[in-house]
């Protein structure tokens, strides 16, 4: 959780969320790569889509700055 | 009253509000079904979301989540013997034995009908009691409000679930202390901020609610990392049997439901007593009223033993709304969270809510009733499908809940300092929980602390700094005497018990 708080500003919402979820699943013993990738990335991207639709702009951190 | 009901119905009958009601019931059932997660966690998790909505819609969603989570808790109690929170514990006594006999569907139907009747009776009694109480409370001024809040806090400590009165009082004081953090509104002086600009406005209520309930609960279950039980796997296959009740069932449980509804409502109105005491009390009452064969069935799958606590805890949840909506005093942990949400939405609960924002008051009342109806009509048939979520492995669920907490707090302020603060507070709260300190009084102290200080300072200002109003105003003096009585009650009870054992 501390890492999430540290990473959210530099890495942005989506990347931090996906890494946090995948890391959490791994620490608690989930090893199936498909589950890790689908749930981790799926939830992070799903949240981003939901909040973008609600007009809440979520930061992409260094990735956003690199793209622009 | 009829006019009010019509106003409420009109307020609720928008596609958005109806959608939120159905969504809240389903989501609440889903969260409440997760072992260890109860209504307080469900409501806390949703607060960051509701803060973006209009106040009436937010209240509709929170009420639906509250009822849904209570129903979900009962489902987990019946199917896998894992109550989501303490008020569902008596449901396991007879619900789980029924499920083991292969009557899980029937037990769930009894729960749903019990919840529906309890909720309906509570709503009717709320409609009758709230206007009278609100009219009386309109005569209250700052000194009476201050005394009322003191009574609310002491009563919560005195009737605390775990029986640890001293621990509950300590947590209340800690909550009051946390409420003093930030800039003093009257003098502009910063208190306990240690020069940190991020807490100059005080601690955020959402942050504390998340740390005390949702996050510490999620960390606890992540640390336990339990494997799914065989019962959960069986329930997840949707194998619950018939959901229909027979005529004999109805005849057997109808009087129980009515008794438990009235008892549950009365207990729910009392500050601090709440759903747990109501559920245990009504279970005990039904067992004492039963005779012969019926009495022996208790604990082995009695229909009356299952229906009584289920009806009572829902009626108590309705009852807890009476002091919340009319006096602005929450009667339980969940209503404390709802009060915090209301204040954050800019709504001041109290007698003025009934007179000045009657549309919102009635929308909440009608949504409570419709919420119960939805639980019965939509949720009950969906139970075999919702039960499949019981099979979500803990290693997936725990990180998801941790993530929801972090995102919830981050999205309110977009400030990573709040995340650190929440993590720190959650670790402290986790330690306190492991030492058996109750969390509800902490949150109540925090929510009521600011209001209490405001009213005390206003009263002192009007009385030229003199504290004489505490004993010169009859209602204030009476309320403070009752608070003193609440503090003395556990001591007296312990002395009586000791004398009996000697």
C-alpha cells in the first residue's frame, strides 16, 4: 500500500493500479498468469474507463507526459 | 403523512434513483455476503462514490447498500456459517443447520421475508415516530444539542457489543480527540496539525471510516488468507433448493415476525443498542416463548429461531434512522458513517431536515421501504447466482478490497498524503481491533465531536461564558443526568451480578 502511495504520482493511476493488484495477487499466492493479467489490468483499465466517462481525469504520470 | 409519502415517491421515481436503489441492493448483498464484510464496510466503501451525487440520490444508494449488506450477511450466515457482522450471528444458530439439512433455499426465503416484514414495520413506525420527535426537537437550542450528543456518546459506550465499556469509552475519547485536529473555526488557531498543511482542514471523515472499517478489515483478511471452505464451494454451485414457503411456514413464523419487528424497532431507536442487541434479544424472547418440541428445535434448525433475529435486525436498522434523521444522532456504527456522509454532502441532519428538506426526508423513508421490496423480489431469486461470488478466492478478493479503499480515498482529494495517512491510521486501527477495541465509538466520537464542540461554544457564547446552562435548563439537565445514568449502568449491573454469584 505504501508503494501504491509512492508510485501513484510518478507512474499514474492505471499503471500503479495494475501493478498493485498483480503484486497483491502474487503475494497472496495466486500464480495463474492469465488470472493475474486479466483481473489486474482489467480492473485498472475498467476503473479508468469508468472515471473518464464520469469526466474525472486520472493522471497517467510519466507515461502521459512522454506521450504528449 | 400521506402528502409526505407522495413527495417521497415522486422524488424516488426518477430512473436514476430507481436504478441506484436496485444497484445498491445488489451491490450491498454482494459485499455483505463476503465473510467479514458487513454493512459498515459496505457503506464506508461507497462513500467516495456517493459524494459525487445529489444528496437525495446518495441517501437512496446508501440506504439500499445498508439493507442489501444486511441481507447478504444473512445469506453467508445461512450458507456457509460465516456471519458478515455481529448482528447476523444469531442467524447462524438455526439458519446453518437448516442449510445442512438441504433446506438452504427455504431458510433464505424465511430470512428475506423476515427482513421484508421487519423493514416494513420499521418504516411505518419511523413515519409515525419521526415527525413527533422532530417537532419536539425543534424546541432544542445549542445547550440541549450538546447534552443530547453527550447522551448519544455515553449510551453507545454503555451498550457496546463486546461489553467492554471502558474500551468503548476510550475509543469515544480518541474519536473526540481526532475531531479537534485542524483549524479551529472560531479562533482560526491550528490544533495538532504540527505545521502540516495537508491536515489544516482536519482529518477527512472518509479517510477515517475507510481506515477504521474497510481497510483494517481487508488487511486482516489478507493476513489470514483463508482457503475457501467446502460449504462455500457447494453454495457457489447454486445448489440451494426451493425458495418457496409453505402455508405451514407462514403460520409458524408470522407472529414471530410481528413480535421481532416491534422489539427490533424499539431497540434500534435507542442510541448505541443497535441491530446486534435486537437480534440476540428477539432470539432469546422467541426461545423463552416457545414450548415443548418447538423449544427443543432452537439451535437445530428452528424456523422461528431463524426468523426472529433476521426480522429484528432489519427492524433495528430502520429504528436507527429515527434518531439519525430527527436529532442528527447516529444510533450505530453504520448510521454514524451515513451521518458523516450527509454532513460531507452539505445536509445537516436534525429536526430541520424534516421541516426544511422534507422531500429528502421522505425520499429516504420511501427508499427504505422499496429497498426491502427489491430485496424480496429481485435479490431472493438471484441468490443462487450471487452465491457464486462466495467462491472468489481470498488471494483475489483481498487485494481488490485494498485497492477499492486506496482508490476511494485517493479520488476524494487526489492527494497521496491522504493515502499515507489512511495507511497509518488503518495500521493503528488494526492493532486496536486485535486488542478488542470497538471501532464504532471511535467514529461516533469523531463525527459528533465537531458538532458537540460547535454547540458547546455557541451555548457558552450565549451564556456569557457561564456553564450554568448545564443545570439551569431542564431538558439539558435531564439529558445530562441520563448520560450519567448510562455511565453508571454497567457498574451497577456488574455489582448486581457479583452479588448474585456470591
